[in-house]
């Protein structure tokens, strides 16, 4: 049956000039008392979806670092393209899982048909940094609640949302797909009729999983288990996700790659982490 709430083929990497068309109120560069800091960077050469680009004009972006100095969030051109694509699909009352640097609400208010936002943000520090930058720039209301989006989605159903946009996983890594799929399934109970679920970078993560399956299945059948074991230290979660692929094609050379990868893709979209 066709899934009307969630389209796994939607790819938020599609090129769109909209990312340059929406004026963005940037988070100011600062050092927060918690140890988090926002840095301003002006770049002209950058990477977008794995390809090097030279922009026609310098681009002003923000990077948020945690107290240990690790990059946590950014608003690079790549990020803006992905947010613009999700924004164009947004409408009505929107539930946002993860406030980020405030890109999505600004783009969705400009490019979508949004009536209001409710954002669930886990970090009070992020709220303290981002909320002032959004004050007065949105054409619709934004209510921010501190909490865990998974706890909220797993809890009692209250408001029904026309759009649920989730962006809380730390990286675009196929290993997160079971957890992301669990959020997707929990979100269904909170949708209004005809509502839409949008997941940041989802098609990209599924594609990364297909690439990993292709690498595994290209190995001689008798050597696949050893190949997988050799990669266990690099990504235990990713290796665990590939286990059922190893079992499904055990001892079998791949003659029909399209069919094999279609099975892998369906498995990646369907696998859900347990609570």
C-alpha cells in the first residue's frame, strides 16, 4: 500500500535555488556561558553533497561547537539546500523535532504554507542561542518546548500536526536508520489526516546503506562474514544493520543486482529500533 504520510524516495539533496532566495537571520557569533560557542565563517569554496564547489560570492555561515570543541551544527550551503527542500513540503501546523540553528523555521515560513510551528528542543542552550535570532523574523508563531522529541512522540497524543519535520540524529549515517524509522513510526499517531512526515537526509542515509550492501555483496559469498567482521570496529551499529543482509544472501552470488539492492532498500526503510 502506498504510504501517503511518508515518501522514502523524497530526496532533500535535490538542487534548488530557493536556498539562496530566502533571507536568513543568522545566529550571532558568541561564546555562551555553558561552553558552547558560535563561530562565523565566510567561505567561497565548500563541499556540497560530496562535490567541491566554488561559490560566485563569499558565503557567510555559522558553526556551533560544543564545550569539547566538536562541531555540532552548521548552516552551510549544503544544509540550506536540504532545509529548503523540506521547507517547500511543509504546511499547516508544523511540529519540529530539533531547532538547529533556526534555518528550517525561517525557510518553511517563507517557502511552505505554514500556519504555526511547535518546536521540541532538547537543549536549553540551543534555545537560548537561537530563539533571540528568530524573534520578529518569522511571519507565523513559533512555540519552543524543552524536551525529548522521542519521549513526546511516544507519549499521549495531543495536537494533530499537518507536518512533522524531524532532524535530531547527529550525523547522516546509515547506522541511524533503525532509530530514525522508529521516530517516523511514532510520529504517525500525531499526524492530522493527510499529514506529512519529513526526515532530514533520509534518502541519503538509505543510499549510503545501499552502497554498503553493494560493497558487502560484491565480496565472494564465503568471505562476506570475515569482511563484515573486519569492519566491526569502524561502525558496530552499521555492521549490525548489515547482518540480515548477510543472512538473506548467504552463499549466494549476486546475479540480479537490481533485485538484491531493492531488497536491501526495502529492508533499510522497514527496520525499526526497539525501545
